[in-house]
C-alpha cells in the first residue's frame, strides 16, 4: 500500500454517527460516502489522468488538476457507482487499476456496465441501474434519477439519490446533465443534500441553472462539483454560492475540501 493508502485507511476507520453520512471529495464528480454501519459507496471516481489522451484530438486541456488522493489499487469500497459513461465518470483506467474489485459491487447504466465488464469486473458483481430504479445494498438505498444527456456520445445519463439508513440522510447526486425541469422529479425522494455540477461547459448545468433546480427541490444544503478537474472546464464555485442566494434562498452552501471528511446529519 502506498502512502496515499493512509487516506483510505482513515476513511475505513472514520466513525459515522447515527442519522449521518460522511463524505469525501476527490475532485470532479468523485465522492466516497460512508453510512453509520460502515458501508462505503463511491460515485464517479476519476483516479487517473486518462482524459488527457482525449485532448490531442479535441484540442482541449484535459490534464487532471487535482492530485490522485487514493490510487485505484488502494481503493476499497463496497459499492462503486457511475452516473454515465464519460471517461471522467466511468474511467476504464481507474476500474482496471482496482486491486479489490473482486469484493466490490458495481452499479451504473448499461454503457457503464459494459466498461465494468471490459475492465475485468466479473458479471455477478455488476448491477445495471436506470432512472426510477431502486437498488438496496446493506443499509444504503440507491434511487435512480433522471438526467438529460449533454451530447450524443452517451444517451444514458442518470443521477442517484443515496439514502443512508432507513431514516438517515438522502443525498442527490445529479451527475452530468443538461437543464430540464424533469430534474425536479428527484424531489420525490426528498433529498436533504444536493451535489450538483455547476460548470456550464460541455453543456452541463451552469451555476445559475443548478441553483434554479436546487431551489425547486428544496434540500437543506447544496454542494457544487465538476468545476475543478480540467483547465478547460473550470468555474469559480463562489458563483454558485451567489446564484443559490438568488435562486434558492434558505438552502445552505457547502463547499468540500479534497479528501477532508464532511459529516452531514439529519437530526
Ligand atoms: Fe463530466
């Protein structure tokens, strides 16, 4: 295990109070979330620099700007989820590098499942997901939500509402999505926390659109993401904080630091 394995060990040892979830951010849309019973759920972990290779053909600077805080070989989660099959969300290099993939379950829409398979995950560990699906895993329930594709390279985008414990916090992760009022349908799961893309680039929600959707859903707090990983896809998250004040007054703004625990409680 490398020195970076220290963060994975710290996450595994971190105590999560009842009625709470602990979260760690790894840049872009990548998170690890931990339930009170110790279930570890990741979403959209991008733990390589594989997107750099896309830059040559597109003329974009897609070199990663956030350090890899946990190398794939050190990652140990129970449920590995992906919202859609873009490389900064379902990353073959990350998945191929997982040393513990024979103990994890993998969840995502079918194109992500194809990547799981091609990256060496055994069939019995792959669980397809779709908007409106419900997958229960130990003390975590995962509700699939709608997301509008941002381009025609992947037409199977989705989001997730993760619920930690039967009466614990519900966290809505939008995934990459274009603006549509259908995003408000996630409100049926009564999320306490919304984690939303804000970058506007590549046809994602802008900070203003994200704040509009958050205001219509009405969580306690909102966390911006997907504004930091690539030089050509950056936005100042303070713009989202300002947009929230105007479009979602009463919703708290929460910015996460990389690899720092954030504990959110419903009590
Ligand atoms: Fe993305």
